C-alpha cells in the first residue's frame, strides 16, 4: 500500500496543477510531457511514468520519465498495457512478478497501474505507472489517475 506521506491527499492540488498545464498555449505533446514530469517528480513511489498513445492496433510510447523502456510499441492484448487498452479499464497489478502479462522494463519494478485514456468507447492511449515497491497502488491512485486520464482525453481526441 502507498506510504502515508505519499497517499494522494494532495490530489486536488495536483489536479489543479494539471488543469493549469492543460490550459497552457503549448503543443499537446508538450503538455503531456509536463504532466508526466509532474506526476514523476511529485509522487515518490511512481518510479516510472509514461503515456502510451494509440496508433492503429498498437500503443506507442509518448512522453515518459524513468529508466528507458524497450517497449516503445506494444500490440493490443500484449502485456498489462495492451490488456488495459483492449479491456478499456484500469488494471492494478500489486506484484508484477506473478503476472504473466508483465512486460519487464526494469528488473526493479514490483507493481504497476495502467489507466486507459478514453473518449467515449474509444481508447486514445493510457497512463502507465510502475513502482519499485510491491503493492504500491490502491483505490486512491485509481481514482486520481482516472481523473487525470479524463482531463487528458480532450488533448488526444481527434478534432
């Protein structure tokens, strides 16, 4: 479970900061990058934060913070990321070492949460977060990151 000093009690403030980033007159890619940096820098148990974007039947790695990932293109239904995008629902994995879907990016990763970014029934991408701590994510992470994903959807939706 999350450490007490890292339990998203600050989520309303972070959501306000994300809203401010979204309103900036910069490219959508630059806004996504700033949001990834904010999450990575402010929540210490988030040891890898990235956004994957849909490209046909693949997820393509967009902005991220943390160690480089060998998984820059993930087919739907591959890995936890592909499963979340295909199922169109958040997946929390408390222990990646026992989940056969896990595509290892780092040997230190112990838990993961993947949150689809949805526009109606269409998956536009997803927020992928790893932690080097086991069982690092709970319902507060789900609620917070789903609120972030809802804010990101208009940036990614076709116009």
